[in-house]
C-alpha cells in the first residue's frame, strides 16, 4: 500500500511492528523480507515515487574540507534511492577486510565472512547474475587459461546486474507496494527519533507543509543512506551518544587514472584478463593487492581495474544511455535512438563480441584507463556533523568533513610502481603510465560515490555506534542498515555487502520475534 503524506491523509498517528526510515536498497530489501514474515512494516520515504527537485534540494550539505562529490551528487531522495542510478556492481568483501592482516591499523569488523556468505549466494540468484566464481577460477569454465599475474596481486571479477534488476523500485519495490503487510509512506521527512529508557518511542515526521506525523513501532531501522542516517541520529538528542562516536570515521574509496591503455596494450590485457559477458552478465577484472603485499609494502586495500570511456556520439554510449533511461523509469529520447541507428557499425561490433567471443568490446575511438582505487584509513577528522544552517523544513543541514591523506597517495604511488615493473616483466608493453604518479606526486584523488562510515560497527561502545547485529549501543529497538556502519571500505563496491547485511538483519529480527517473551 502507498500513502502520500503530502496529500494530508487525515490520520496523523501510525503504529506497526517495524518502521524503516528510507526506501533505498537496504530499506526495500528489509521491508520485503520482514513483510513476507507477517510483520506489519511501515517504510518512510522522504521523497516521492519519482524523483522530484523539491525533495532533492533537501539533500544539500556543506563541505568543510575537500569536496565530497558523492554527498552532493550521488544521493537520491526518491523511492528506490541510489538504486535508481546504481551501476549494479556486485563483488563480495574478502576475509582480510573483515579481519585485517597483522600490522594493519584498520579495525576489524565484528562479523566474519561466513556470516554473510549465505546472503551473498542468495543475492546472486535474486539479481540474475549466475553462480560463476568471483575469482580467476572462472576462466577455465569459460575456456580460457589463467594468465600470469603481477606479483602480489589476485584477480577477481565483479559481476554487474542486468539493467532491468538495478533499480529496486521496479523489482522489490513493486512487491512492497502490493503487499498487504507493507505500507510505503512518501514525502515522509524524518525530523527526529524520540526515545526513553533505552527504546525508540516514536518517529516524528514532516511533510513539505510542515504538518507533523508520529510513527511508533516495536523496531525502528534507520536505512537512509550514509550521510542522512548519521544526520538523523545527530538530530535526535534523545538517542544516546555518550562517547561522541556518531558521525565519526566517514570514508569512501578514492580513485585516479594511473595509466592509459593504447590499442595494442589494451588488446592483450583484455585478452588475458577480460572483461567478459556470460549469459547476459558482465564480469570485469580487478587486480587486487593481496594481504601479504599490503603488509610488506605498507599499502591500504587497493586494486586496479579498466575504465572504458566511449565518445558521446558512439553507438556504445547510445546503448548505455537508452538502458540507463529505462533504469530510471524514463523513455529514451529520440536523440538516443537516432545515435544508435546512425552507429550501426559500433552496434554490430558490440553484438559480435557478445555472441561470438563473450567479450565486452570497446570501440577504436574509446579511451581505456587503468584506474587505481583504494580504501581510506579511519580518521576522526573525516566526519558528518550538523550545520547551524537549516533547510526548508527547519532541520539542520549536514556538514561533511572529508579529505584524502598521504596514506592514500603513498598507496597509489607505490602500487602503480609495482604494477608497472611487473607488467613490463610480463611483456605488457606500451602502457602510458602517469609520470607524475610514478614519481610520487599523484594527481588529486577523487571519491567514487561510495560514502561509508559515521555509524560504524564494533563491539566497544567507546569506539563504535552499532553492534554486530546493527543495533545502536544502548538502544533496545533501534538498528541501522546503511554503509554508515562500515568500519573499513576494502577495495570492493560496498552495495553488495550492504544488501547482504540487510537480509541478515531481517533474519535476525525475525528470529527475535519468534523467541518466547
């Protein structure tokens, strides 16, 4: 069921078994899982069923240090959240992320890989990406011999969900809107969580006219994205924060172009490492530093991968534009379709590569980069706070303190140097490396729209905000389902793990409800 609070439904107080703040990736997966178990679930979405500028401007935030583009451009206040723009990349975290190697300053996660593996497997089926391994063990299955790797690296492959599955508003969200046990409230802007005696007693919600609605539930889950989840807890003075941890240790992945791959170098690297298309699923290679190499060289979690940039007037770019429009629930423009028709040669090359070679082709005019991406080390200087400026609802805006450090620049430089030497020894010549990077002066590092941290997970309330079951320390019925809980970022896209954590939380709550009182 759907209720639009902007339409003043007449009822101002609502009660359910579970109240979920946010209808993005985590919120929709949780609602679907819990609603199917028979619980009554209320989902509070600040935006509408479609993206609206009136809602989007409420995500404006201040930058107190470097520009964090993911905060300003990578958040979407709408049903489906960031999945309406999500690239669909799926790659699980490895054991060394949960339990960092000796000598690392990274904190351990309070969970183990085995806690998430069943959910990773379930999600592979739900997202229609198949069960081929994520490692180079998939190569023999595709009829290829594994190529030699640069020293101290491991080869893993991301799987990319089909465009039809990326926007959860069109898949899980549709099921939630139809379910008898689930009510989705749109234009439901959470202003504050009320609490007493270690329990959330209510959620105060505003529509755009400032009308007040009150929601109460046996369990409240904040699933509003990394920055907004921290902001909501900071806006709620009745939620305990005795050690000042709320908002701290904000982080992202940072990235830079390390080298450009001209035609010959590109062809050999693509031949030996991919990317591949298998049964409609794109698999792209990641050259990750092993834990041993990280320990020996003092590196952060880091990996290298290919980035293909097609000219805007190419058939390849037109196909992607059409598929992206469909993902966002829009009709492709005539200009997109005209470009596709006028680029028949590009499209034939794409189809031939898919059908005959099971490869992701790149046009002769494409620019192909070797990018280096890495995690950020924990820092109290990177954090989310509240501004004294207020938004149109009278709520204090978020202030994001974010910057990269010498640790990331050192890792980028050293990993590039190691890769260059090993690639040359392996006979991969012609790679145009960034000379300044190799000399220790890398260009500015950019965030990758993967905000994490601020409400990190841990066993000690003095250094974390939520426990291993994502429950806020000191609160009996308040949980957080967001990348905000990540203690570290590893080098993998964080969305797959967030999805697994959300399903794990849903099962935890289902078991808790079934226990005798």
